[in-house]
C-alpha cells in the first residue's frame, strides 16, 4: 500500500492496476475511503475469481467473452491476469488467436475505451513528444504493428491494435512481465482497406497507406523516439506485410533490441516442434528434408532458423539450404522462377518446375509446413502423398486463424490413417479416430516470445540474435515429456507455460551473457533473479 498518497473513493475503484473490488479488506476500505461504496461482504480473491470465470462461461459467443475479458482488464487488472493464468488453455484462445482475429475485424464497431498508443502519419516530427504522453516510464516491452497483415486476414488498418494488446497480455501472463512495463502500439500509416475507409465507425486515419521513403522515415523516427523515451524497451514487430517485415528487421536487428515475431518467433516454435517430432518418428534431425507451402515471412523465417540449426549439427550453409524446399501458389521454387522476393533466393533450387503434390512425391519430405493463409491447401492427396512417403509424416498447418488453417486436425489424422504427427497454429480440440484419441499440438508463438522477452530484459541484452531463437527452441523441445509425446503432442501443455517461459528466459539470458552482448553483469543467482522479475497477480 502506498502510505503517502492513497487513491480514494471512486479513483481507487477505477484504477485497474490496484483495484481489488469486493476483495478490498476492512482496513483497505477504511484507508481508501471505500466504506459504503462496495457491498459489505468481503470476499476472498478465490471466490472473486470463481464468480468471474462462471460469468465468463455464461457468455455464449467467443466475441462476447472477448468483450467481457477486455472490460475485466480495464476494471481489475490482477483479477484479469489471475483468470488468464489459472485458465490459460480456456482463456488464451479468447484473448488471442483465434478470437482476436474476429475482434480486430470488428474492433471499431465494438470500441468502448482505448488501450495502448496510436502513433500516426500525422505525428511526423513529433513522435517523441507523443510517446512522452504515456503515463508509465519504465517500459520494457513494446509490441508494434502497422496493421497491414493481421494474422491471415490482410490489411485491417488501425483495427490491428487488438494484436499488440493480446500479445502483451500473453507477455504478462506467460512470462510475468509486469503490466505497467508493457506498451501496445499501433503505427497508423493509413489503410488500403476500402471497406474501412468508407466505414463511419472506423477509428484510424482515413487515408491510404504511406509507402516508400515516407513510410520508412516515419518508422525510423518512431524507432529513434522509442530509444530516447523508453531506452530499456524491447520492440516486437508484429503483423507487418512481409517485404516491410524483412526490411525493418534487417535494418534494426543489430542496432536496437528488437525482433519480428512472425519471422523469428514462428521459426523458434516450428524448430522446437520439428525437434520434438524426431522423438516420435525416430528420425535424425540432420538427415531431414523439409517442405514448405507458402514462401512468405513465416515460412522463410522458419527455414532460416532451420538452416542455423542444421549448421549447428555440422552441415555447411549450402548443404543445409538444400534440405529446405518451398512451394508457393505457382509451384516449386526453382532457379528460373521470376518475381520472387530477395528472402526467397537462398531457397531456389536447381530443379525442374513441379506442382505441389508431385513435388512431395519426388522430394519425399519428412516434414511439411504450411504458412499460406490459404485454407484447404492440405487436401486429401497432399496428406496421402506425405503418408505414402513416410511412416510418421510430420505436418504443421500454421495459418491463423482457425478458418485459414491448411487442413483441420481431423482431416490430417483421417487422411493419414492416424500416422501423422500434427500441429497447427490455432488450437484444435483432441480428435477421436478409429477408437484412438489424438491430441494435436499448437505451434503457437506464445511458447517462444515471452521467454525470449524475459531473458533479454533480465540480462539487459543489447540485441536479439538468431542463436537465441535456436536456444529457445531447443529448450522448448526438451520440455515435451514422454507422456506428451505418447499422446502425439510435440509441445508441452499450455498449463506449463510459465515454467516453459522461465526455462527459455534462463537459457536465453545465459546465451546473452556468454556472447557478451549484455549491459547487465551476470548475477550470481540468475535463476532467482529471473524468478524475482516475474509478476504475480495475487493479492
Ligand atoms: P505472407 O503473406 O508473407 O506469405 C504467404 C505465402 O503463402 C506467400 O508466399 C504466398 O504466395 C503463399 N500462398 C498464398 N496462398 C497460397 C496457396 N493457395 N498455395 C500456395 N501458396 C500460397 O504471410 P506470412 O506472414 O508468411 O503468414 C502466413 C500465415 O502463417 C498466416 O495465416 C499467419 O497467420 C500464419 N502464421 C502462423 C504462425 C503460428 O501459428 N505460429 C506464426 C506466423 C504466421
């Protein structure tokens, strides 16, 4: 309790970070002048949490649950986080994918109160001053989007703010970054979404997107302003259009503490899944051939990290690249293909052009990874071709939200006769097939980014390296138990996420100290140091 200047009356009840509602004790009610403002019975935080989860479950639609949870976060932050942490498997899909996709689409129509910051094209020359309006100064994590490629849903403009808000709620819940150290930012450079531009409810700039130099100058000013106003902040780029995502990552990754979750976080979680799958399939990681459907930021990010991992196993860069094959909407990526982006070049092989299924039949990959945003692209013939080539094919249908997944879990198990080792980006419930229960894995970036964030913040790392994602992936894979593998799972249960994030943070911080890229000195007891950093919502 702050003895000097207590918040009193409605101010105390309206301060989400300190409000305890009906759980304020007798002494606290006296101290904050709350007598008469609350129903008389004082309830325990446990009863409060129980009432809240019951009320959440009464809502029929997921979007209504999202609205309920948003209101709770704005009313009693600690109760919100207790609910998320204690019921992570149930609540995470409501505050993040898949529900957040619908929430973003409808954001302007559902709008009740702002959260996070909006930096716009109109703030050019004044971004530092705008950032200084944020009431908290000790910001440690910023998640920023420009809303141009929200999940697999395309340009949602300023409605994309739902993504940074959701991701930061996961930083708090899964890695214990304190809520006041988190800042969601919408970099509003306009939108090319014609429907939104004509929608009177839309709340972003009603202009088409800045492009070219004007765009990059604005981002540059933003990055410098963050460095000055929040010098300890890690910046997570989220849901930028692929060419911008790569350009920004390449420009800032060695200068500032930043990473792109769509490229690098996805890569970490996919690499961990591939490692864990080898414990079921019995294959040797360094002998594998891996095929991607989709050649955008997610798929190429995964390939780059796989390459790094294969090199760690002793292959040369060239040998590693040869193991990784891409197919996009026009077929196999081969040397004479035109109009591909620079990030595709390392993976264009000397080969005759082939369609998708023929490529599977000829190249016989053991792992197939879909990151297209295009549903139904893993059809029966694709799954059958993978099953014919492998005893235990591994298939990732990573596209989000659920409606965009390349195939459903049921389809994968059914068409492979239960042989597949399957993971998806959005969650699928367990599947019963031929009397067996199969539990699909969720290759959710949440397994990686909170731990990376915590590890780099604690060690005051100066940048985030590719090797940190490798280390994070290995640590994640090691936390899949034999019991999980027996159920077909290649990720640990989400209910272990805080422990998973802690272990990743430890490995990442050790990696940072070892490579000498930290501002902080390694504390004697790093384990305790990390635990001490982790916020708990209990009161
Ligand atoms: P992107 O736009 O950069 O790339 C999409 C790629 O898919 C492009 O190469 C495009 O040519 C290709 N493609 C589109 N339709 C196709 C089709 N019918 N057949 C073959 N190829 C096709 O997007 P991205 O950032 O790479 O993201 C792609 C998807 O991955 C999104 O749905 C996103 O939600 C998902 N994703 C999932 C995770 C995760 O679950 N961990 C993380 C990041 C991205």
